[in-house]
């Protein structure tokens, strides 16, 4: 109720009547959804947020193959780690003991520490590289909000594209419009986001322009009705017996119509110039709307 009273008071402050409030509200709703549709079309066509985001960077060779390294490392641990490695070593030791060659027994004993040292070195190097890569990625994301936002955008866009590919609704609409389903879904999302971000600017400006348009229309109607009433009064006064009534009325009506057109043109041009300065009144309009 409070918002309705404030909106009614704001509209009436421009010289409009209470009957114009529903018309203004309906026009504002139509303008709002039209603006949303325009932003969606721009989002599908140009994808402005993708242009603002940082280009997708190809992952490094280590990041592309770290899963392969992990799987290979796990297979190596399962194959050569634990009891099997100890059994193979004990079997070699038994074979060495059975053999009479002392050099082979010494070589098998020396190979065990060397193999363990090599295995520990590989494991330590791999762990260090993995930790360094994770730290570098974390520092890059935390040090730059732009990079974090770009990474988040690409993650959400990939997720949205995958969902659009699976949706029958997006597939049907995209086939009708001859647009890729992922591009259609992503453009719709970008257009909606831009519409929400700019709503604080576009909504007050649209409301101001609509109210000014209704004010201009009512002023034109008032100017057209006032001379008409004057012509009717003059026509009644000049009536005489034996003469047709309102002989001068048609000529007066034509003159009044021409004067009305000239008046409208004379006021339409300054009004259009005033529309260009409507941005300066956005803050004032927002305070009235709130």
C-alpha cells in the first residue's frame, strides 16, 4: 500500500490523474520485459561476458597428465610394493644363499638399498611437484579476483553447456532458432545477468520516460480540447435567425487543428532533447520510486 501510494503520488506530481496509474504500470511492465528480451538477444548473439572474461588457458603438461602419473604410481605400488617386493627380495636372497657365488650374493644385497633410495627419490620428487603446482594455482586464484572470476565463469559455462545439451527443451528451441543449445543457454544466462545488473539504471529511466510520455500526451489533448470549446462558444454567439448555425465553425476547426499540429511539433523537439538528459534524473527518480 505504501509503495502504491508513493508511486501514485510520483505520477500525479507530473500532472497526471489517478486513472493514468494503471496505464503507466502496464507500460512499465511491457518496457521491462522488452528490455529483458533485448538483453537476452544480445547475450545470445554476442556473449559480452565471455568477451570480458580472461581467455581460457590451456593446462600445463603436468596438469594434463597428473592423473596418468597417479594411476601409474598406484599400479607400481600394487605390483612392486609391500609384501611382493619383500618376497622377491627374500627369494633372491635364498637363491643367492643356495648359489656358491659370493659376488652375486653381495650384488643382490647392494641392489636392495639402491632400489629403495631410487623409489623414495621418485616419490619425494613427485610429491614436491604436486604440492608446488597446487600452491601456484591457489596463489594465482587468490591474488587476482579477475582470474578467479574468469575461472568461475568458464566452470559455470561448461556446466551450463553440458546441462543444455541434455535438455530436450533447449534442444527443441535451439533447433527452431537454428542456434547451438549450449550457446543459447549461455546467452540466455548472460543476458539475464546483464539485465539484473543494469536494472537499477534502466528501470528508473524507463519509468521516467513513460511518465513524461503520458504527460506530453495529456498536454496535447488538453491543448486540442481548449480551442475546440472556444470555437463552439463563438459559433453559438454568432448564430442569427435565417442563417445556418456555426457557419464559421469548419474553418475555425481547421485553423485550430493546424495550430495544434504546430504546437505539438514545437513542443515535441524540446521534449526529445529533454529525454537525452533523463540520465541525470535517475538518482532523483530512484529516491521517489523507493
